[in-house]
C-alpha cells in the first residue's frame, strides 16, 4: 500500500509544471483547488457511492485469504538476496502504519456527529463500508510481512521488531487534501503505485513464500485501486473539466505515504526502487487514461482544460 521511489526530477517539478498553488492554513499546508468561482464540486450522490462500494466490498470477500494460507513450511530463506531482505523491511514499515492511514480516512469522511448533513452522512456511511474492508486487507498485509520477517530470519526477535515498527507507527499521518475528489485521486495513484511496486518486486524475488505473498498483496491493491478509480470517474463524468484543478493539485503535490516521516525514507526508497526497476510515476498513466476518456466530449466547452492536463500528465510519466 504505501511505497515508492521519489524521482529527483520530480522534486518539486510537478508543482511547477502543473501550476499548483499552496497556502498555509491552521499551521499546515493546504492546497488551493484553483476554482475561480469559489464554489467547490458537490459531493457524489449517496446512491452513486453505494453502487460503487457494495460490489467492491463483495469482491474483497470473494478474494479473501489468510496469513496461514501462505505455505510457511515451504519458506527458503537462503534464496533471499540482500535487496529482497531490505525491501521486505521497507514495505513492512509502510504497511504497518495502517492505524494512521485509517484514522485520516475516518476523520476526512466522518460518519458520526449529529451536526452532519444527512446526505453527506449517507455518502460517508457508504465509504465506511469500504474503509473497514480495506483496513482488514491492509492489516493482513502488515501481519503477513511481520511474520515473514521473523520466519525468514530478517528480524530475530518479535518484541524487538514490534518496538521498531512502533517507533514509526506512532508518528501521525495526514494528507493536505479536504475535498473527496482530492482524497480519491491521491489514493487512486497510491494504490496503483503500490500494486505496480509489488509486481516489480515479484519479478526479482525467488523465494516461494514471498512470491505468493506479493501476488496476493498486488491483487488486493489492484482491487482497492478499482474502487477509487470508479469514484474519480464518477466525478469526471458529472463535472468534466471542473475536476481538473483538483486533479492537478494532487499530482502537483503527490508524495507516497511516510515520505516525510519514515527515517531514511528518501535514500531507502531510491535504493529499493533502483534495485527492482520501479518508478511511482508509472501510476500516473492510470489517471491519464481516465481523464483522456472524458476529455473532448461533445458539448463540453471546457474540455480544453482536460486535454491540456492530459498532455502535462504524460510529460511527467
């Protein structure tokens, strides 16, 4: 779920190329969506959200797997390279930060509070169904990777590993996006990037239990991506070019989770990505295809903004 190389040429190039504007509010960065009339896009209708969420939750149930299903007796630790051991440690930190990710989602899409608008509450209640199913998937990833470290001898002591993970996991997690479309665009890119990472890692791994785990985690991440892609597509279909400032803002400020908190993240992520031949900006292609599908529709007078955004996205990937 949460890892990637941060390319040197993208620091801070995307913000410049895409015209992102940043302002400070409440002591932390907030990003201006760029809407000229000051009117934000309306939330999705709860019925639209429901039609996206329920099938996604069901697919998760249909594809359920257990940590005990990984065939631990077949583990061949001697087939792990130093690179593979380093990557496993790296992704364990990323996956294990789940409480922080979930806390941010539940704060961003609250499903409690009597003061909540009923329609917003109904939509958030539907999102909640997916968030808890997603969290179960990600907790399984973290548990499997932790067990793998111990079984493969990457970490020798369970209590020591727990404390190592806690030292990073206790750090707060937040993203500077308030609008649902921004949140979904961020998670769309991040889930696709993580899926691609696991697939690339699979290509250089020989150890059979780890290979099996990577296949399962990549499948989960692909399923998560599909839900967020459907939600972003719903905004694109309804709002067309009005979505571009929101999308541009996210791409212009995108950083994978923990990029600013995990000790040694920048150097470690670059070493890992170079070792497996991976670049997180490959995930932008998925967003590019989605926007291109809706650009230039008959009757959309503002489609030029979408076409320009697609061209700039392609220049980043």
